[in-house]
C-alpha cells in the first residue's frame, strides 16, 4: 500500500487520541524515574502529521482542538525528557559520569 493510501485510510481523530495516550504513558514512565523509548512515538507522530497535511483542508476545523492539545502534550513530554536528561547527565557538568567512573575504578581495583 502506498503512503498516500495509508494516510487516506488513517482515522485521524482516532490516531490523535492514540498518540495522546502514548504520550501520557511515556510521561507516566518518566515521572517514575524510568527510561522511555520514544522511537515508535516519533514514527507515529510523523505518519499522523503527514496524514493531517494531506487532508488538512477538509478537516482543519474539526482537528484544531485535538491538535493543539497533542502539541501541548508533546511539549510537556519534551520538557520531561530534557529534565530526565539533566538528571542523568548531572546537569551537563559531567559530575555524575565522573562519580560513576570513579566508583567503577575503585570496585575494579578493590579499593
């Protein structure tokens, strides 16, 4: 099936709800301090955006609120991921990495 046919068959309203649900689940996982893989989400959002662009003139008014809500959810997910990256990386100063390497070296040498 061609991309154009896939986009035509896509239930945009339903897909907007599914993507919003995946975003909410990812945010929950992050709030628990766990890692999350968003690669499938990225592909799903890209497919959804392509479908919306292809059919926007026909559905723009009915999609407006759902799209704005999803964009806000994606912005919050982005903020959550940025925050998690800062915690993992030690706010960019490398101190957590250095502490981890030092601990590993001490454990390796028995000291």
